[in-house]
C-alpha cells in the first residue's frame, strides 16, 4: 500500500498541497478529483519524486519513498503516466514501449510487452507505426502501456481523460480498474472528470486548493450534490 501522510508542497509563495493524507491500497482504484489548480499534478509529481515535499512522508509497503530519486522510485514499483501523454512522437509504438523498464531483464521486458499487447490489442496492431500516427485514445493506451513496462505495483495516472471522447475514457478506465482487481495493482487516478473517475474507483478523495476536503466511498462522493456544486462545478 502507498501511504501519504501530511504531505505539503509549495512553489515559492504558492502552497500547492497542504497536509494531504491518503491511502492507495492494492487491487483498487483510488480517485483524487478536483478542479484546475487543486494540486492534483503536484501530488503525482511528488509521489514520483519529481517535486520535493516541504513536509510530510510517503511510504510504500512500509518503506519511506519521499525524498528519493525518481529513478529509485520507479524501480521500487511506482510508475507515473504524466498529464499530456508523454509518448515520443517519432518513435514507433514498440520502441516507445521498450523505453519503459530499460533496467529490467530481457525476459521480464518481453513478458511485459506481451502483456501490454494483450491488454491493449490496438498497440500490437500498430507496433511498427510511429506514435504520432496514433489517435488520442491510442496514445493514452501507449502511455499506460509504457508505464506497465516497468512492472509496477502502483500506477499513478494523471488526468488520462484529457482531450478524449467520453466513450474512450470509459473503456480505458474500466480496463485499468479490471487490471487493478485482477493483478493487485494499486491505482491512483487524478481527474477533473469526476463522473467517470468515481464510477470506476472504490474510494474518492476531493482536493480543493491543495487540501483534502472529503474522502470516502466513491459512490457516496458521487451522490453528494452539495459537494459536487461546491468543489466540482457540476
Ligand atoms: N512549477 C510550478 N511553479 C509555480 N507554481 C506552480 C508550479 N506547478 C504548479 N503550480 C501551482 O500550483 C497549484 C497546483 O497546480 P497543479 O498543476 O498541481 O494543479 P492540478 O490540480 O493538476 O491542475 P489541472 O487540473 O489544471 O491540471 C496551482 O496554483 C499552480 O499554478
Ligand atoms: Mg494537473
């Protein structure tokens, strides 16, 4: 389990996260929802070691990871799919995938590659094509596939719905939820699109101006009209 305790992060005078605590258990999707600027990407970047926390602690299966280098964190089994689908446009689909988990053995990487192709068949069909020929939804699958190539136990997904049609988003996220359930992966999903995130998550956490204002069963959060109006704008 990934355990986040009293995490605070600031960029100079801007306090992006204030005393954030949450748990990300294995086998489930935990959704952090919140408007623009709520601190969602800051949370993800801090968990991945790309931003240093001001205070607080992150532990993974009992081991402290906050303050460690990004490459150590990914080797410990925590993989980030950053906002904006960071695939390399001029490389083929397969070469993009192979960039994930370069330090792993040949056998491990081959096993992960087969798994990525069976989870996302479209990637297998297009493996020799350049990434920039893919549609938005296919590129998001490639970004997730690349993160899976590192053999993670925790998957951090930063706003995968951005710019995608609702049906594609639902398909991708349902697949991610099934993968969590089947393989015990812990998934932390951050989303502005609360409806779809809460539909596939077990637990929902509402972040507003860097603070957790509510957390609980996803269905409960989804049906809380007052909360939706106040923080989620719908
Ligand atoms: N590198 C940075 N330097 C200074 N301020 C930053 C930096 N990155 C983010 N911020 C500020 O921190 C706050 C949280 O930003 P963050 O990107 O984490 O929000 P978010 O919830 O991911 O927003 P969005 O939904 O737009 O992606 C915002 O006020 C933002 O302007
Ligand atoms: Mg963001």
